[in-house]
């Protein structure tokens, strides 16, 4: 099984009362909760693609964290990840570390980047049933105004009609999913689970707007 998650920020205690306002009593409580949620879902042979900003901890703290996380780990490097900049951070727990990658997930293309890519490779691809074949998974923006702007862009794109090469009109696909850890209660999710999570979250947000 392959899972995805972004912006856990282990050891980044300021996120409890700033930006995310996660609400944990302290960093230790936050770390323990995220570890519990992760390991309750992920088994040793599962794959977890981390879409950046895994740990704000020191090298020894982060090494211990990596040894406690279940699964085969893959890292899309975020702006707060120091693994590629500081040799004191051990990287042997990662199958690979990259800034960008494109993978196949159950016959679908998955575009992986810490930063949202508005016009991503394969955006227009659909299968013979008209179902979406490409998804852009990202992190970085957490649940901020930047995420609201991305959602507005996505809505505008999906409502825009263009004429295809076959002469038929179609709505432009836009399948960008923010895999922000708080959206999944700090639990890594499969692509299908993220699709459902994203849809339900947008519907709930729309009701509050």
C-alpha cells in the first residue's frame, strides 16, 4: 500500500499556537500523537511518500523519529527539510529524496512536489471512461490564504470550457490535492483516500463560506 502526507513538522512546537494553531500542549504531545496516528495506519512494508517538511528536529532527534516511523519512506524535499543540506542528518531511512517526481498509482499518474504546480504534466489526461488519470499532490501552504487562492484557481479552471482536438467541448481538469497532515488528522492516506478527503473538506468549507 502507498500513502502520502505533507508538512508534519515534527518538533516544530511553534505550530501549536502560530500559523496552524494545532493546539497540542507541547511539542512532545504533538510528536507522540502524530507518531501514534502514523503507525496505526502504516505497516512495515507499506510505502509513505512524504511531500516535504517532515521534521524540524535536530539530527539526533530526527534520526530517532525516522527509526520509529513505520513503512518504507520516500521524501519529496521541502523548504524546511535539512537532509540534503547537512550531513549530520542521516538519510538511510529514505528509499530516495527528490525535489520532484512522477509516479504511477493504480493506473493513474501522480505528480509529486512540495510546492503546488498549477499547470502540471498530464493535467488533461482521462481514461476511456472520462475519468481523471492525473493528480497533483503537494504541501507547503498548510491551511492558509495561499490554499484558499489555490482552491479558487482550481474552481475557475474546472468551470472553464475549452474545445478539444476532437472538436468536443470539455471542462478543464484540475486535480490538485493538498496532502496537509491536519486535513487527515495526521494520518498518511492513499491516493483514493486523499481524493475523498479533499472532496469532503471542500464541500464542508463551501458550506461555511
